[in-house]
């Protein structure tokens, strides 16, 4: 295999950046620059693990907020990696493993303990595990498609979006229980199957644009809607976030169906 072919097979999407030229002399030779973003990635993983522990103890509100905390660390680690130009292939692999814990295992176990546990074995366990299996498949597919990938859109529902949808629903129902036990189980069953299916689907979802002046100029309506959504989340908290996530999910489905119909008509 030639050098050019080997380079073409390598992952080139940040946080995997290829070094070029001479490396600058490090002030601390035994500490890699990738250490800083990796700390936030590990905090993402730890938050997911503690969420699992809290769900096992019945502290569903804490478990739900810890998933949001994991999503915060997941955003910060990529930002820090780009800011410090300290990305590495180790970082992207660690990020995927952390995401599987925080956005796969944690929401799956939260759903199981919150309602599906009462369905009984094996159906409650199998249905809740769909979220973890879907997350694993979604992350694996993402990792093998990193070459020349631009983070403007996603094929399939992103795993953090799935996890925050589950967490916001659990937080909402913990404060304002609107369903009977049987109805809650049915809703959780539908959510588990739907979200797992969307993660492995080809439905296209836009990445959230950065809050910059350029974003407001190029996507004014979209940015205004995001600002309104953030305001509603601050006022109504979990219930507003769950509704916002449902709208995000439905928008991706409608847009993908519209594109499919347009392609058939051509």
C-alpha cells in the first residue's frame, strides 16, 4: 500500500488532525496537548457512569441532569481541542467510548429503571437496551465515515440528542407525572423503539449552528427559533426541552421525506 493510499484511508475529521512540519518544542515534554480536551472527555464518561449509579438508586432527577452534564462536557472537549489545536486520534476514540457510556448505556438504564423494569423480563430489558445498541451502531458508523467529514449535518439522530430527549422526558415526568404507570410504560416503549430506529436510520439532521454573527446572517430564521427555544427552556425547563427535541426530531424526518419525494419526481 502506497503512502498516498495510506493517507487517504486515515481519518481526517477533527479531532483527528494530521501533523505537518516540525513540531514545536514542548515546555512540558511529558504532557501532551491532547491531555486538556481528554480531561473533559473523561468527565463526560464519569458523568454518564454516575448517572447510571443514580438511576440504580432511584434518583432519577439527578441521573437525568447528569446526562445533560455529560452533553456539556462532550461539547466542551471538541471546542477545547480545536482552540488549542491539540486533537489526536486517541481523542476521537476516547470520545466515542465516552459517548457510548453517557448517551448509550446511561439513558438505556434510566429508561429501564424509570418504567420499563415493571414490564418484567425479558421485554423491559430488551426494549431499553435498544437505546444502547442503537447508540453503539450510530457511533461505529460515524467513526468509519470520518474522512473529509464536515460537521454541518448528521446521517441519523445524534446520540447526545437521543440521550437528552430521554433525560428531559424523565425529568418532566418526575416533576409532573401526567401518565398512569401503564401509560408511562407504553410511552417509554415507543420512545425507545423510535429513538433507536432514528439513530441507525439515514434521516438527515442539521448540526446546531454556532452562535456567531455569520450564523445569524446566513440562517436568521433558524437562529431566531433557537433563541426562542432557549428562552422557553429557561422558563419551562425540562418540558420545554423535551418539546424542542421532539420538534428537532420531526423536522429531520419531514425534511428527509421531502427530499426523497423530490428525488423520485426528478
